[in-house]
């Protein structure tokens, strides 16, 4: 419809696609035209005729985006702005019928539930753009507000992620954080926790209003399985949340998770945004930031944060701004706090790591060794013994933390000065002996002590002297005199008094007689007698002498055992010297029988460390450790188990003889000889002796493993984790080879009851791929554990937690672990692979009982295996078994998998026949079974960006599909058509093995994972059981119920569906040419309007001419 002065609508829509620079001009012109019209209904209909073409295009084309932006700006120009009373009286109110924005909203509400996902997507996007373009002073009718509310809340549960994402953005301005029952916030919180698509979760994070109700949910997303979601969570927290709004535990957890995340983008978001935002709050004052992190209890996290801050600043600037030091380059006592001590230590360590440049600056940060030794001594002498008062305890803990930081600085000092070294040595010895020094400072002191005395023998001897001084300090002993001694003392005193009186009388007589020479002698005698009298009077009735008294209180024993354990850890020589043996006999072994748990725990640790030095000592005390691991307290059990696994890993099972074993003489002699020679490790080989002795050795080893394996079912999380970690180490080192044990570890990893054991999941998730890909023998072990593991899951009772485990997921992992192409050894692939023998076992298992539980899973596994197609015997045997299985199979899906497996074998057999009759190159003999001639695709893999597994698409057809005339003849079942395609992932975190739609919270930064994606492209993401990435891996999960887009289903949020194949993008960016659309016949235009609710697959040509 042409205006009197402006452009026609077709010209306006044509121009708005060229760029956003002319939108304001076009909006003003079109608004003028609209205001001059008498019949606005005709304008509305013509406007919609052009507008509809943009709504049915799902692809994010720039021309379409510009068109929608223009429409949103034009409609927003009709928004009602809040005005004063005088202005409202002057201007007449506009009726809702004449308000184009209200009309456009009504049109969008009518079609928000359309069958076509493109229309639903564009409607949500358009509502979002309209609300964004409304100013802060704009007003909308209450009914319109409610309609937006209702429609967008429905679209928040749309089955397509892109629609949900736009709906999330559209209702962002409708939130009311002050309303505890706000439906928008409630829907947001549901989506942020349960939506399987990470883009939806990201959109919710970006638009969610901040409140005490929503903050915990945002904090949870910092541990999301998707790195982009975690990154967004940190950005939102940096932008919207003040550090004071978080608890100390939340601040520390955020920094710990963000700075140790496996994704560099998340680390950058935490270090570059969140941490810097917090630092700006305190005007760059690092000490104030540290005061908010409770550095005493989160030292490691605080050090990570300081490292980030220091790396982002100039070294010279850091030193210049460090104004806490006095003229002697130490921090005065009034400024020495936990934060200042930690910052000083971290800054000096940072400068030390900078090399020569840092060494020059370090001279301005630390004094010489002598001054620093005296500085530490003066501080340590002020430490108070542990007090009962809560305030004093807190102060003591702070002093200990500061002391640890100061002792750590000793390692940075320049020890080339001999005088300084002696001062430091004397200070360390005195502090180790001092009774008020707590055990927590002993490791630091011993570390520097061993640095000053590098020799093992010297360390042991000096340590024994220090322990003796700690345990038996020099004491002053006071003893009372007996009655006889007191009587003798009184008689002697009386005799002296008598003699003194006589001497005085004689002296007086001599003076009277003027016998001065005699008087002089008597005077000297009187002086001596008076001295004797005073001496006897001053002597107390208590006798005092210095003696050594042995102290046996728990604090002293723990300190002595801590010193011993630190020295044992640092010894490099093997064997127990006489001094060490004496120390163990007098201190360590008696400590095991002590009633105090802390003393027993340290004694057990020392026994384990001493056993590492001597095989004979280990042999004699293994049973003791085994007993402790079963009957003592949990903490001591964990220490004993750690020691046991260290011994088994060091010496092997054959080195130990349990009580039931009767080793032969030759065996004992050989072992004694090895001990005398100082062997540090037992060779894993047979020894001389009778058959009975070997049988007993195996029985002994089996009994040890049986006891330890039984602890995998312990109720204690720590005990279970230590045993699982120890067993994994034994398997990885080759000390133990047991498919049953491997199966137990697999089931433990998948067991839902261990979902909260993050360390256990981390350990096992890393172990399985490392173990399986290390050697072919390890893959053979996994093969032996294959069927027992699946049988356990198939036959698990419904009340067992294992009944919740996805058997398909477990089977996929085991297939991946047994794939010889993933071996890390750089050797040629063997002719017969693990999958060859595994396929025969699976076929025999299936034929054994076609009605057994799990047959469908086993049939599906057959199509996952990578077989050696060059091995004619394997192909022939499998072909015979496949025929038998197809004949006996009755279950529909199992038969489908078996027919596919048979077809693959037939193609392989035909290829082998051709190779036998026609000489040709054998370069492709070991290609994957089911691979088409000339292709290098994996079995069942479909080329194309978004094709589903097993979906036929031109040349890239279904696995094993015949070429030529046979292509496309095989129809897909409904279940196969909805199999979710997954992506090969490497180097990701191992997620929970429990199938759950809820995205799990990520625990551990360095763990292998597979991020699952389903749906259109790679939009849908589902939480899946543990996965390990690798070449050729095909991860699958059972698809949700089939949900097709039809007239009756417009919103299915509960189960995401597989999207149709996305059309390939052309290489050019096109824009919609509205003029070309207008050239259609009137009947075509009417058809477009009348059939808008139906999906349109054919659009008018898109104009790519920028000059139009």
C-alpha cells in the first residue's frame, strides 16, 4: 500500500534487509504513513503478508534478523509511555484497535503454538525483541501482560531447544524477584537444573534475576557438565553478585572450582572476571581480599588466587607496593597476620621462580639467614601451648599458620653463608626439641633439617638424638632429706656455732691482751666459721639434681612419631640401620598398642614407611597391618590399608608368606640372600621349591586379595575409596591380573550408591582407559571381564542399585576399552584382535539361550565390534554362527541387529573372495567391518553434519547397507529412526554412570568425560554414564520415546526428540527478497496466508543481490 509521501510496504521491507543503519528512518516514515491511514485493517493484513515470510525461516539469516529487528522497532514505536496527568489530558488516548503493537502481539499469540518449529521459534524471538525495544517507561495492558505470561510459559517447555532458549529470553523482563511464587522464576529454576540442552541453561543463567532464592542455583551451575555453562555462571557471578553476598565457604569453593577447572575458558572467566571483580571491590588491596577467604583453612585455594593475581602484575610493581617490611626486611610483629604472612611467602616464591630477574628483587624482600633465623626463633618462642579457651585456641591456630609460612620462607633463603647455615641449624634443632612446638610444624622443620644434613646416616643419627631429647628431656629432680640426714645436718650446724662462739671469745681475749698476731688468726677463723654457718643455713631440706625422665603423654609421642615418619619418607637408602631398628623397637612398635588413636595412627604410618625400606621387616609386619585394617578405628584402618597397598605394589604378592604358607628351604634361602644384598624389589618370577609350596603361595596371595576385595563393600566411604584406588594401582602395575577384580571395579564405578564418592569416581574413571590401552594383555583382561560384568547387570534384582544401570552404556564402554586401535603401544596391529575372540564368545552366549535377559544388548554389541576382516577363518566361523542366530531369534530388535551383523559378514566374505581371485593391494585389509568399498567410514557411521546413526542418506547409508540397487530397500523401524547420534569426545570429565536426565554437577577438574548431545545438530545434551574418549568411539544411549511434530503435539519438554537432518548451509549469506515474493500470484499469496499454520518446506527464491 503506497503512502502519499513515502515508500510502499514492499519497498520498506526490501530496504530494511540491507542494514540496520536505515531502520530509524524507515520506522519514522512508516509510522507517518500509518497515522495518515483511515483503514488500518488493510495495512495490517498487507503488513502481515510480508511479515509471515520471515517467520517461516528457521535459519538465522542476516536478512531475516534485520527484518525482525525493523518490525520490532516499528511496533515498539506504538508503546504507551507513562506520562504526567497534564500530558495525559492534552493527548487523546489511542484505542487498542488502532495500536499496531497490540495487534502484532495478538497475531503472535495466535501462532505461538504452530506445528512448524520455525514459526514457534520466530514468534518467541519476536516477542523478545518487542519487549527489549520497549523503553523503561513503557506500559503494557494488564491483559497483554498476562497473555505474554501464559504463552511464553508454555513455550518454555517446547520440545525444541532453540524455541525454549528464545522463550527464556522473552520472559526475562516479566520476572518479579520480590514474589516468592513468581512463575517465571520457578520455570527458570526448573530449566536450569533439568533442561538437557546447555544453550537453554546458559540462557537462563544470563537472564535469571539475582536473589537469595536463585543464588544457590547459579552457584550449582559452576559445576555443570558443559564448560560453556560453567563459564557463563562465573561471568554472571562476577557481574551481578557482590563478594559480601557470598559466604566464606562459597567464595573458597568458587575459586577452587574455577581456578582448577579442566577448561581454559572457565579458568579465564574465573581468574580474569570473577577474581578481578572481587579485587576491584577492595581497590586492588590483596590483603583485604585474602581476609575474605579464611586463609588458615583454605591455604591452597588462597595460594591459587594469589598466583593468578601475581602473574597479572609486574614484578617490580609488586615489590614497590609491598610496604609491610621494616628496615631489616622483616614484617614487624604488629603487622604480622595470617594474610600478610601468606602474601609475603607467595610473593617471595613467585620472585624465586622468575629466575635471575626475580633474584635481584628478592634481595629487597628477605633478610640474611642469621637475621631471619633469629626472627623465626623469636616468633616461635611466643607460641602458646594448646589452650582450652576457644578464643585462645583460635589465636594459637593463627600463630601456627603464620609460623608455617615463615618456615616455608626458609627454603627461599640463600644458604651459601656458613654462619647463617649454623644459626638456622641450631634454631631448627632447638625448635624440634622445644615442648611447646606443635606437631603441625614438625614436617616443615624436618624438611629444612634434611636440607642442611643431606646424608642418610647423618640424618638418622641426628634425628635419633633429637627424638631422645624430645622424649627424655633433661629435668631438675628435687628430693627430700631423710631424718638421719637432717639430724646430721643439725649436729654439724651446732658444732659450727660452738666453734664460732669459742673463736669469738678467744679473739676478744687476744685483743684485750694486745696479742694482735693471734687476734688476726682468730679473726680469719671466725670469718670461715661464719661462712660455714651461713652455708648450712642456706642449704634447703630438698636435694636438687638434673636427670632425664621419659615422657609418654600422647602429644610427645605424636611429635616423636611425626619426626620419625618424616625422616623415613626422605631416606633414599634401603635397609634398616641399627639406629633405625632401635628407634622402631623403642618408639614405633610400642606406639601401636597405645590407647590414644592419634598415636596409633602415626605408629602405623611409621611401620608402613619402615616396611618400604626392608622386605624382611615388611614380611614380618604385614599380618599386623592386615589386622589393624579390619579392627581399628576408621582413620587408622585407612592408614593401614594405604601401607598394605604400598607394600604389595613395591614387593608384589609373592614376596609375602602368610601363616598358612610353608615355603621351601630354597625359597627361604633365596629370599634371605636377597635381603642381605639389599634388594629393593622382588622379581616377579618363579622360585625353586615344591609344587605344594607354590600352591600355598598362591593360596596365601588369594587370601590377601580376598580380604582386601571384601572391603570394596565397606560402608565407610574412605575405606572403600582407598581399597579401590589400591586395587587399581595393582592392576595397572601388573602386580595383579584378575578379570574378576576388574569386573568388581567396573560395577563399583557404575553403582549408583557411589555417586557421591567423587574421589572414587575420579580415580576409577581415569584408571580404566589408562589400564586398557596400556598393553594388549590388559585388553585381554577386560575381555575376560566383559560377559561376567554384563551378566551381573542382566540378572540384578529389581531391588538392587545395579538394576538402575544402563547395560547399553556399560557394553559401549567395554567395547571401547577392548578396541585394539586405541592401544598406546606403537606396534603393528595384530592379525587377531580382542574383538575377534570376543565376538565368538558373544555369539556362543547368544546361541546358548536366546530368551536370556540382555540378549538384545549382546546382539547390538556385535555390530559395535571392530573385527579383523582379513582373517578368513574368523569371518567364516562368525558367518555360520550368524545364520544360526538369525534362525533362532524371535525378538524383533534382536533379530534386526543380527540380520545387520549377518549382512556385514556377507559383504566381508565377498570382499575376501574377490581378494583371493584378483591380485591386488592389501592395504585396506584391516578396515572396519561394514565399511563400503573405497570409503573409510566407521561401522554404522553416517557422513553429514547431523545424520543419525543408522540413518540412510544418499551414498552414506546405513551400516552394512548394500550399494547400487539394494541401497535404500531396508526400512527403518521407529526405534532405530530415533537412535541418538553422539559425538566422539576425548579428554573430558567422567560423568556419573547413573542414567539421569538431570545434568550432573561436575566434581573434579582433570577427569575424562563425554558430553552427550542429542537433537537438532548438537543442541541437546544429556547427562550420561562415564565415558572415555578415543579414536573410533561410538557412544550410544537408549533413545527417548518417539515424539514427532504433528497437529496434536506442540510442546513436549519431558523427553527431547531427535531432530530432522538440518539442511546444509550454502556458502553465501542470503537475504529474503520481498519483491520476488510479491511477484507471486494473488492466489499464491492467499494460499500462504490461509496455510500459515502448516509447515512450509518450499520458500520463494532468496535474493543474494546486495544491490537490490
